[in-house]
C-alpha cells in the first residue's frame, strides 16, 4: 500500500460513530465484584473529518463521552494525519485545545472546530501517534514513542503519558494511562490500562443504504411524528398544580448534507389560549442539539441495548430566573406510547416536576 492509500485507509477506518456496548454487556454478564481491568461504563466515540486546510490536508476531530458525565466530552482532540518523511510511516499530530481542562470539556460541534486557527491549539510533538501496519490481523497499530509524551502537572510534577490504539475495519481499541516520573506510580489509567473495545455503531451520518434514517441515530429522532398527551405539573412537594392536554410534533429533515431537528409544542389549559413553543437544532455526534426562545440543550440515548428504549434530555434556561430541566423519556416497545418525567431545578434546588403521558397518532 503506497503512502497516499495508507493515509486514506487510516482516515476512513478512524472516522465514524463507535461505542463499547458489547464490552460493557460482557462485563456485566460476567458478574462478580467490580474489577479495575473490566470496564462497566458505557462510552461513545464520534470521529469526524474536518475541512480545515489551515490546520492540515487531512484533519480528524473526535469526542468521547462517558455515561457518568454525558454532558462533557471526556476526550476531545483534533489530529492531523500525514507521512513522517524520516520514519516513512503515518504520523497523527495531536492538537490539544488551548484553555480550560485537558479532559471533560464542553462538547463542541465539528462546524465550530473546523474554523479554528492554529492559535487555538497547543502542540506536544512527543504525544503524537505513529502508525504501523499489521497485515496479518488486518489492522493498524498506533502508539506514542515510549517516554516521549511528558508534561508538568500542578500537583503531581513531571508526568508521562502512554497511549496505544488498534484500528480494525469495524473496531477501534485503545488503552491509556499516565505515570508520575518521580516514583513511577500510576497517576491515572483507563480501567487498569486494559483495552477498551469500541465497535462501529453504523455510518457516522446515520443514513442507511436506502437513504432512510438508521437505527444508530438517537432515540429522540426515531420518535418523529405527532404525539397527543396530557401534562401534569407538580410543585416540589408533590402537589398537583395543573393538568392540561398537549400536542407535540417532531420533524426530522436533511439540509445541505446535515440532519435538522424541529419540534413544535402546542399545549395549555382547556379554558385558555393554547401556547406554542418551537425548538430547532441539529443531529450530530450521537445527540440531538436543540434550542428554543427559552431553553437550549441536548438529548442522548439511555444506556442499554439498541435500539434504545428511551432518552435523556438536559435543558438549560436562557433566563437566569427560569429553572433548568432534566428529563427522562421512556418508550413502549412498539414505539406508539411514551412516558416523560421532568425535574425542574433552580439554584441547586428542586422547584417542581412535570409528568407527561403521550400516544403517537397514526402515521409514519
């Protein structure tokens, strides 16, 4: 395989949506006490190719999310792929976002990242990855040079990171840890420095071969249609404040190669004018990102088997006087009924709850 073909093969294998559901399920089925080398936490990984010539000719961007902190990107990197002329192998230059923490960063859409210039990133050449082909296993192995990725930590002093990745056509494996150089002790490691196994969850754009919405899209997308139901609002102590009917319409469309999300809420007491709320957004990185006049937020699948039986929504109020909302949606197996439970939080305190029971009207 020549250099150009090797670059494109690595880039193609690295792109897409991945998760470790199968590995987590096997660990849970094993039973017994938790072991540090056996992962029990669901992780999702999304890798996208950027059109960012200001950074390089072949640029990838990845975000990894953990079930324990779904609102944050645990790992968030930009990598520039190219041939290293001295080694004759593919080099992945890691670009670290400048400012803020190295891990557990707010999620960023690819469209926001691909317009950033070189000044937005820090470079640590010792932390770059070098690929070697392993034809017997139909995979590429990528790793840092031993002892090369060093940095100073405010509390732990000089630290050395170790990272290794295996890239198969439909799987991505990696392991990661850091050591304190003063005594060689482990500062941090992923599941006992064992391998995390990510299976490709489907095409990264979520489109099936027939152009239809794929099952790997977030559960909220697959709830498109018209829902009729009833809102019941309670105060923090559980007292019923009001109950009224609602009609919610969810639409998904494709524009300019991107999936768009639109939701219309029509509700209110029977003896008062109906209130209409509109929310719009995009679908990417395994989530629905949306905003309305009062709220902005995101939705992701509940951990478990696919297709997901429900989803989690986190909505942040634009007005400091309004509460934030955390909502769980559970769906019936036939997809015709759903049950929603929201908690309203303000200044770290519960201020109310909303319960909604809905049924989907006949149609697509």
